[in-house]
């Protein structure tokens, strides 16, 4: 199973980051075989907060955010 989680937390919001971490952990417990990608408007800071690669939201290219990883 492949999952894409998008519309995630904003830049530097540790509370949203904790919720995302909990969601990913819960999915991993229920479906260990699941491949999960996360997409964010703020991929660099999100990757730092999550400790994992984050895909840049292509709808936000106008803002000049630099992707941490491209899909």
C-alpha cells in the first residue's frame, strides 16, 4: 500500500509535527508494509522536524520554497 499525506503542518509548528509523527507511527503499526510519503509547503523545515524526507508541494512553487526531496 502506498500513501501520500499532504497539506501537512506549517513551518516550525512543533505541535503539528507531533501530530504527524503520531499519525505515521499509527499507520506503521496497523500496516507495516505501507510506503508513506509526506508532502508539505515547507519541505525543508518539515524534513528537519520529522527527521525524514519530505516532498515539496508543487502547488506552492510560487513561494520559492526549496524541496528537501523530489518525487
